[in-house]
C-alpha cells in the first residue's frame, strides 16, 4: 500500500519537532480564522449600514483569535491528562466540562483586556456589555470550540501513535509469529529471571513487529504512556513508568529520574549538573535527565 510509507514519513517528520510544528500550525489556523471572521463581519455591517471605525472589527476578531490561541496548550494538556477513553469517558467528560468554563473565562478575560488596551490607545472606550448575558453567549461558542479542540488533539495523537507504533507486552512470545522489527540486531543475552517479559509487540500501520526488551535504550514517561526508545524509534506503551520498571531486568535497566529509565550498557557519558543533578547521554545521542535522588545509584552501577 503506497500511502502508508508516505503517511508514516510525514507524521514522523512532524513528530521530530512537535513544539515548532504545533506553534506554526495553530498560529496559521487562528490567523486565517480571524481574517475570515473579520471579512465576514465587515460585509455584514456594511450590508446593515452599521458604521464602525476601520480598526474596530479587526480588533474584535483579532483579540478573540489571539486569546484563543494562547489557550490551545491548556486544552492539549487537559486532553492528555484526561483522554477520551471509553472506560473512563464519563469521569473524564466531567473534568472537561469544568475546564470548558475555565477556558471561556480565560478567553473572554484576555479578549476584553486586549480590546480595552486597543480602544484606550485609539482614545476610545470599549463596552463589553452586560457581563452575565455576554458571558453566557460567549460560553455557548467557547464550549463548542473547547470540545472541537479536545477532539482534534485526541485524533492527532492517535495518528501520531499510528505512525510511531504502539507497544504491548507479549505474554507468550512466539518468534515465528511475527516479523522481526526492521534492522533488528537481536542480543544474545536474555533476562535471567524467566518471569520477566522478554519481548514487546509493536503494532505499526497495520503490521506487528517484535521488539526485544533488551534492545530498549530508554523509557520516558509521557502522560499515560511510557515511550520506549529503541534504536532511534519511539514506541508508546500504555503503562506507568513504575509498572514498566518492575517488568524490566533490574540488572540491565536503572531508574535515573521519576520520568526516565535507561539501559546501563547504552550509556555513553554522564555530565554533572547543578544541585546534584546530571545529564545522561546514551550512545544513540538521546540525553536523559538524572535527578539527585538516583545519582549515587547510577555511579555505583556504572563503576560496577
């Protein structure tokens, strides 16, 4: 299927610079939305014969768009913290309902403050109107905007996981059941404790691959996932870092931060930081933080 590699490359290219891409995309979306809303309102006012200053309508729509743009990160955080999952949907929707009210208050407060500043600069007074009625009107719009943002974040993250692949434990590994992950160099050694999981299955764009546990270079916490870093690839595993730590071989893996686990023999160097903290650089080039709490354990394991 030709589209799959293209989709995968495109999504992974975006994943390499998520913050930059997010800022550019959301800025473009709200800039275009503000421009279209401005032109539409200008035409409506002209048709109705309502006189306004040339700067007023662009100010109204521009401040609304800018205030909304500043709240996108909040909604993204909320969707990651309380994702839309069937088993927890009712509970999580209650959180989102409350946050939609906070979203509206912040949006309206920021918008009104910016409008008052522009009007003062132009030597005029801005009148938002009767606050109770106007807030209800704004909430009806903002609740829809909030819900749309939550849905967009939910499905965009699903697309990213589709491209990255999502890992799960393989309870009873069968080496002949799946192809080996691309460019895999399987280690000769295995965990000494037979109860420890030796393999993970990664589902990626409709295919399943085997990832040996001992090829994991690091695991970093990300919301409700632990991201497995394997030879330049990142596979999200639906697990807490503490749960994953208990499932990895303690002789080969070490917790170095509340949000990070590393494989000992994948460490290239350790650089001291401030306050007893450190930075761990892996052979792959990935840099992982090491907190003061785990610094002495890391020293002992490296020396050993």
